[in-house]
């Protein structure tokens, strides 16, 4: 149920047929205007009631928190209730403190238990009868005798009261999910209704570029491949966006930054309650997924700083962005430059930056591996891209445009930055080195942490969530610009509008939209004008839908299904004949089409990109 609430939608509402390009389709009665209006009215009423409940509950919670902070009697009462609950818990829940022996030449000093952790840690990892432990405890556990921990007011302190707020936090989350899920469903249904009407209005003789070449259809039903579409100029697009929606609110931006940081901090703190034992590997895996998912919100805030969408105060903006990105091992100014190039050349075959596919005929090895692995290929492709795509891009420029050659976001000199164009020209080289300082400082902190406490601590508490952040980052960017019926262009046919409007909005659901500030659901707006703050992007998206309905792309396919489709089918592209000049994904990327051999005259070496080319 939780998974469905996050990223899934009703499959009967998603037209993701792969057999043919539809000319006309029937509009289901369930998506008529009266139903949407009734749903909207109902959600307005429910939203008002839930908002009132949420505000009242929040006020009560704040009062209780204030009392707990300043009133000793309230603290004592709360502690007594919690101690009573622990005393009645089953034996398996009677947690013990964890002790850790010293390593190497350091004296074998037993690590003292953390303050107030006495009732939470599991001594089974150091006892002779418990499950195997992580790290040095495995060999030393039989020689350590750990006394039973007792819950007293003296050693518990404030930290032991934190679990009391767990149910309250869950209550808040439930109310928020119920309210925002209704708003999400209303918005998603409106998008479906608009899409059905557009499909029904298509003329019978509509032409789709590469209809016999593409490996299938996405939920766009070939909309991006319609031949002869007219695209607006950049001034025409900007004129459709109200000016007040381009304004930045520094206070609001800071509140979002603090919210994401605080939520991430709470998740990290929660990880300190997990025992360091193989028996709790499932808990550490869950910790990495949840904390990485929440921390992606910090990544998105720093991303917004890099686009000058955070504040008009440039110093504050760069300070927030540099700090958050450095904490996530992202070179802030390096990425700011390369990402600006990506926005200026989205879906460009030569000067695009990230998401640039390889050409058909040069992807024989990748195509051969895909055929050899059969149904396992999408799994391998997804794992390789999500886990290794981001570091490979930062270190070697994988999936970048051939015009820039091999690039490195940490070193803008030889042997990198060797293409026909420089990714980091002039003053950007110094900014790359400035970015390195923040990343190296964080790495030094992690090394010091591991040297003091043992390598397992930074690996569990930092690396696991870090991998989760990387997966979300690459997953978002992969699906924002790639699908089986979304084309690319070369210099002869490329325009700014083609790049911006071949970005795809998708239904990520209310929880991810909240945690990640709508980065995947309003990405078309982000490419139209990246300086628009995320909290205004929702309204701008509605303006773009109504003003440019023929070129705005929204795929209603559930995200996990879209990811599988892209990983399975998007390997290499070939140029199709005609005035549109589209490069489309091919069913058989191992062979060059006639159009590719005759029409493409690359100005730079366009060898086949590896698997990571679709990152």
C-alpha cells in the first residue's frame, strides 16, 4: 500500500499499449468534467477539514514539546510512561548497550555506551549466544561481558523521550498523505483527461516519425514523434509565464531547506538506534533507503541554488548550495557549470551534457549483452545506471556529449577536458578547484570518523544513504529525458524549444513530490526556465499545459513501469529521414539504419556510448 501511494497509479487509467500508434481513442466516461469537478469540490472540503485538524494538532504538539523542554515535572511524567512501556515489552525488545573494542595499536579500550542509549542497544552482537556482529566485534564478542542495562532517570536523559514522538510523527505523516494524495489524484486525472482529448482530436492521417523503428510506445502514445509540429520561440514561451511566478522568496526557500535538512537529520539520528549486527542488516538496508530518499530533498535544494532559483541574495544562495552539495560529495560549482550546459542543449546529440545516447551500429556490444541476458537485461541495466551512473559521470563524463570528450568534475585539465569544446573554460577551472575543497573536507571528515570509530560506522551511517541519494538522482534524470518514443536532435534541426519541451513530467505521488520538491513532476517547467522556484513550478506547469498543449509531455505511466521500459528498450538511436531530423530509439540498435549511414555527418567522433549512455 505504501509503495502504491508513493509512485503508482491505477493501471486502468494509463494507456501504455506498445502494439501500435493510436489514431483515435475513446474517452472513458469516468474522466468527464462533472466527475472532476465533483472530486475537486470534495477534496476542497476534505482539505479544509484536514488542514484545520493538522493546525490544531501541531499547536498541541508544540505546547507539549515546550513543556517537555522546560518543565522537569512534565519530563519526569513522560519518562515514567516510557519506562513503564519498556518494562512490559517482550524479552526480545529489552535492548542493551553496544560496546566496541579498540583496533590496531590503540589500547583495547571499551567504548562507553552512548548517553541514554542504555535501553536500546542489543548485546547479542557481543554475547556468545547472539547473532554475528559487524566488524571487530565478530572475533572479540565471546571475551566481553556486558552488564544488563537498566532504565534510570540518571542515564536516560532527553534522548530516551524521543521515541514518544514517533506515533505523533506518524499521525502527521498520515494526515498529510491523505490530504496531498487527493490533490495528486485530481491533478493526475486532469492530465489524463487532457491527454485523452488530445489523442481523440488527432487527424486520421497523422504521421509519426520512425513509427516502424521504435521499440514501442510510452504513456505519451507517440505524441513526441508527431511529424511537422511547430515550436514557439523562447520569448513566446516566457511571455506565457506570469512574472510574479518567477520571483524568489528567500524566507520560503530557507524554510524548505531547513525542512529537508531537519528531516534528514531525524533519519540519521534514528539510525543510531539500530544495533550493529548482521541480524539487523534488513534494518540498515531500510535505513539507507529511507534516509537516502529524504536526503534527496537536500540535493534538490542545492540544485535549485545552482540555478539561481533559491534567492536573490547570491552569497546566501551559493553558501547553502555549496554546503549541501559538498555534504553529499557533489562538486557544487563544477556541477553548476555542466548542468547549465545540459539545460542549454537538452536532447542534443552533439553538445548535450548527460543523457546523450549512442548511435545505432556502434552499440553492438551493449546490444549483444542485452540479447544474451534476455529478461535479466533490464535488471542489470537499471543496477549499473542507478549505482554507478553518477560517479562515472562526475569522474569520466559518461553519457556526456561527444563534443566535450572525456571530462572530470574535479580536475579540469589534461588528460580530461579534451574535446572540441571545453566543458570548463576560463574562470570555471578555478571554480572547479574551489568545489574540490568542500568535497575533500567531507571526505577527510569521513576518514577521520572511520579511523576513530571503525570503518563500519561511516559505511553504515553515511555511505548507505549516499547510495540512495545517487539512485534517486540518476533515476529522476534518466526518466526526465528518456523514453522509447522521445527523440533527440542534431545541430541541423535543434532549437531551444525542442530541447525544453522534450522533457517529461511524470506522476511521482504526493510523498515524493513533498520530499523532493516536485522535481520529477514539474520538470518541463524547470527546463523552460530553471530560475523559477520549485514552489511556483506547479502553477507555471498549468500555464504551460494550457498554452502549449500540443508539445507539453506528461506520461501517466507508473514510474516503476516506466523505469523498466526504459531500461529494457533504450539502448541506441538512429536518425530518421524527413524534415524533422529526429533521432529515435531503435528496436535493433546493433545495425545502422540507412538513414544513419547516409544522413549523419558528425563533426566530432560519435562512437557508441556504453551502457551508462542512457543515464
